[in-house]
DNA sequence: GCCAACGTTGGC
DNA sequence: GCCAACGTTGGC
């Protein structure tokens, strides 16, 4: 049974369509310990991800992706020319991790943040908690399934019997 | 562009 | 260990 997650990206920076074009990407640049710890301790190969577009109008879930590596050192932390450089990261203590993800499918219909907020079924979902801003979140199976359904996808096909 | 919420840093 | 200052996130 795969783990279920939501990962945020600004579409101007790296949209779901970019992931589809590239076929796979390093999820680099995570500089938050909670998010790092989820990649380190929580994520496994085969986990499914709701790919969320933040800082756009309206914010929305755009697609489904799959985790295809365990967490491993984020090399951009040790690159002085990188926007994500962290002088405290060293080869001995890389400090920050990333995973690779690959696209599974775009949603037939994007599911907007507003639609999620308006649906009482999503009560309790981290995404709509006030003030939360974690870029990687765990998603409950019934919430994940509901997003797929609202997005016009075959939830059973993607999740099997889960939830 | 605004600003609330939150995490991190660093002086003490 | 406290906490003020600061930077970032991200919806609106």
C-alpha cells in the first residue's frame, strides 16, 4: 500500500507539465526540516503524490506523480552558485535531502483549492489548515481518493482497494 | 502588493 | 534557553 502525499510547486518555477516533459525530476530545494524528515523517514518508492500548484490563480492540484527514489542528499545545498546553497551543508553532513518523482497522470480537471475548501468531505485536510505552509504533506487515503474523483480520474485504478 | 503565519537565526 | 528580528510562504 503506497504512502500518499501532496507536494507544492509554483507553476512558474516547475509546473506539472514540466515534469511530464522531463519524465522525471529531482525534488531539490526543500529547506524545511519537517519536509526533509518526511522525505527521510516517511517516503518510499512507489508512493503517490498530488502535485499542487501554489502561488497561482486559482491554486490547484494539477496531477499525480510517483516517488521513484528514497531520500538522498540534495547536492544543490553544497553548490555555492545555487539559489538553494546552504553553507552548513557538507559531504559528511549533507543536511538536506531530495527524492526523485515521475509523472503518473494529469488530472482531467484541475481541482482548485476553493473546491477543496468548499467540500466538507475535506475537513481536517492539512492543505486547508490556516497558516500551514509545508511544501510536503501527508494526505489521508480518503482525501487523496476524493481529489482523484473530483479530478476526473479512475481512483480505483490508481489506488487499488485503498480507502 | 499586502500581510498573517510560521520557521530560523543569533545575541544575550 | 529565551525571544526579537528577520526571511519566506502563499492566499487573497
